[in-house]
């Protein structure tokens, strides 16, 4: 079986506008950004009894949104640099019918980086990324996704023999469950034979 694709399906388009303010001093740099966006021709899944899997892709709906981001970097003594950022976004569908098929992103995101340059050859790094308030579509019967924080750490030896860098890192040191939310079959099909297919 070879999928031929759907020639009538249009790509989703995105229009965005943003404005930023940047403030700098000898040791700090801070940026504040506001943005709005609009997506048209969202590609969504609908019931189709003629399709082998019972579903089909179609263009339907518009998504709009807005948000703010702020990030700041501070250079501290002893070769230490700290960076922190926060982002907030709101996303809206143009109707309940379309909105139930949108995969909601997190409303709040926080990231922090701590880097320590030790001499000219060694560097220690910590990075955390946190997501909060991950909603599902209104018609999705499952609970909202859990908040989580991913913590990564790394030790880097730079300029080995003037040719190489060597790094040892630990990813997701807190062993957090950071899986993406899936769409629920129930939200777009409403038919009993597929309920629970993506739980």
C-alpha cells in the first residue's frame, strides 16, 4: 500500500508580528518581546467512513494567539554566567468544533542556564526547562498534561591538544515524564470502536 497523498490539502500558513525592547548594561542584557500570530488552513482529522482507517485529513479552522517573552543574562564574577527566560502564550480556535482538535501547547514556559567557565579549558553547565499549564481540548475527557521540569548537566573539557572538546552530560537528571500530549480519538470521532485508541 502506497499513500498517494491528498492534492486538495493546503499547507497551514502562519502570519506573526512581534515587537522587542532590548536593554543592556556592562554585565546584563534583558529583552522583552510581545507577539501575535494567526494560522489559517489548519490541517485536522475528521471522520471518513470511506477511508481505510476511518479518518481523513482536511483544512478546517483558524488559530490565533498572543503572548510575551522576557529573557535576561547576567555575567557574574569568577566566570559565572546566568540566563533566565519566561514565556506566556494564549491560543484560540475560531469555533468549538475546530477548537477541540487543536493540540494545546503549554501556557507558561521557564528556562534557566547556569554556566561556569573554569580557567580556559573547563566549563560546567546546568540547564532547566519547565512547562506549566498544559491544557487539552475542551471535549477531550482525559486530564490535562502534568507540569514538568527537565534538568540537564554537563562538564566540558575544551581545547584538548588544540583540536578537540570533550563533554560528559546527564540529560533529564530528575527522570521527569516529559511526553507530549496526544490527540484523543474521542474528540474528533465520537465513535465507540476507536475510543481509547490513543490513551
